[in-house]
C-alpha cells in the first residue's frame, strides 16, 4: 500500500511531496526528517483513502514520559547458568 507525504504550510493548501512511498516506516522517517529540516508540519497519509497515519510537527515538544530507559546491572552470579545480569527500569 503506497503512502504519500504532505507538507502543511501555515497558510494555504497541503502540498504533496514527491512520489508515493511503499513502506510505512520509510515514509515516517522521511517525513520526520523533512519536518525538522523545513520546520513545516509533515504528514504521512494512505494514498488510497487519504487517511492521516502520522503527523510530524517540529514545533511541538516531545512528552517527557515518552522515554523509558532500561539499565543492565551486573550482580554476582548465583549459579554457573546464571549470567548475573538483571534489567531494571529507571526514570
């Protein structure tokens, strides 16, 4: 399923950018980078339905709770088969 990238200027109609992209992840990466580079809102939409699937707004701040860090702590091994590594959430 192809996806189209559209740029939303502050005033005016949305502008379709380039050719449709056939991979959603690739379309999101391209849209994200373009939004940061051009400082314009960029969306990824399904080309068949026009449904907006992702929106990248370079002026919006990312929520602080969106990042969870994982930390591996080395602890003494209890047995030979125990690696002695535990994973803890932090932050």
